[in-house]
C-alpha cells in the first residue's frame, strides 16, 4: 500500500489552478544553485502557466536563457498535497493593466486588487507575462498517510 499517492490529472490541474503562491525555479549560472523564488501565477486546466515579472530581474534573464522553468505549489493545511510542473516557455509579452488586475484579483480581496495595481503601476507597469506549457508533472497527496497515522489537522 502506497501511503503517499500521486494526484490524478484532474486533481493536479485543479490544485495548480488554485491561487496558492508558487515557487518558481529556473536553472542558474554555472556554480550557482537554481534560482527559487515565490511568485503569483495563473493556470487554467489544460492551459498554460502564466507568471508576471520585471524583465530587469535575474529571474527573467535566467528564464529567457533556459527557455523553461518549473513551478511548485503546496497546500498549507495537513494533510497536504503538492504539485510541481516544468516546461518550455511558449510566449513572453508585455503585461497589460488588465493582466495585472486579473492576477491581483486571484490573490487579493476585490477591494484591494485595484488599489494594489494602481499603487504598483510605476514599478510594475513594464513587466512581462511569461507563459509556460506544462510538460512534466510531479505530485503527492499525503491524505492516506495522515489517515494511517490517525493525524488530523485538529490533532496537530
């Protein structure tokens, strides 16, 4: 009996589509560890993973050089599940105000999202949208293990 299961295709895509802060990872320069950084993302099942970032940041340069990146998201409550996905960049384009507002609305309450976009316009107005096609997936679901150990969120 496997205590840590893999997620089905539908489960992993639903998990990746949740507004959880992800950790973006990309290959770095020789002699350095891969770059790993928290980031907001957008994903619709069957679609592309989209992140927004400044083209002036090391992260954007490394993604352009590698032509790919990985993203991992994890639920915070026990028993948790996680999914990581890796794939090639298929598009990099300038971000629109509509892109920024849509991303902010995924992560912030509606009454704060518009104010956030306005307050950060000068700093983030020149950002780029980077889209990745999911190619490789890695998942884990710890529900069975929690049940076997008789661990519920209330018992922790």
